[in-house]
């Protein structure tokens, strides 16, 4: 066997081994690519499920917030209507005829006289004369001490350390409204 034949045989053997090694490397690369693709697809599916779940959660939260905002807005509107209703009541009281005003304040004086026998009054500046008429009719020992411009009807009685606020705004907001608001709400919105 000649040297050229031996070299040819070695080259053929090296080519076969090289081809085999290349095939093994290609198979390994293919295997790694397949595993990587499988992992990537699994991760992609996992991410898609996560995104879908999070999107559904965000949508549900948005719906809940929108619903809450809607209810809140409805409650605000109802509160405004109730506020307007009590403002109308106060407006009606402030718009009483002179005769009706004197009659109402006379009744209020008689009622307050059961708690305080005498005292000083703060009255609306524009209703001093009507208040004096009510004092005469009620026959109570109250005296007008000062006139106020911050309310239009009723009075504030001071007797010693006792202060009784029966101004119309106070009556409506602090006495009448707390006792009637639930019933008014039912009447307005049922």
C-alpha cells in the first residue's frame, strides 16, 4: 500500500469521522433548538395566560370602579336633591306672611318659655317688629338684645349659660333634618 493510499484512507476516515461529528453536532443543535422552542412556546403560553388573567382582573376592577363611581354620583345627586328640598323648606319659612310668621314665632316663644323663663334674644334685623308682636302675644319675659343679618327667621335665646338656637337655618339643619331625612329620602326616591 502506497503512501498516497494510506493518506487517502486516513483522509476518508477523517472525512467520515468529521461527517459523523458534524451529524452528531447538528443533531445536538437540533435537539437544543427543539427544547428551546418548546420552552419558549410553553413560556409564551404561560405569559399569554398570565396576561389574559391580569387583563380580566383589570377589566373587572375597572367595571367595579365604574359601578362604584356611578353609585357615588347617584348618591351625590340624591344628596343635592335632599339639600335642595331642605333649602326650599327654609325658603318657605323665610317667605311666611307677616301674620303666619308672628303666629309661628309666638308658638316657639311659648314652647321655649317652658325651658327658660327669661332671656335675651338675637333676632333677624328685618323682622324685629314682627318678633316684638310675637313677644307681646306670647306674654313671655324675653327681650331683644341684638339684631342679626346672618339669618332671616326665628331667634336665638340666651338665658344665663343656656343658649337656645331656634333660627330657621339651625332648626332645619340641626333639628328637623336629622329627624326627617330618612323619611324625606324614602318619599323622594321610592
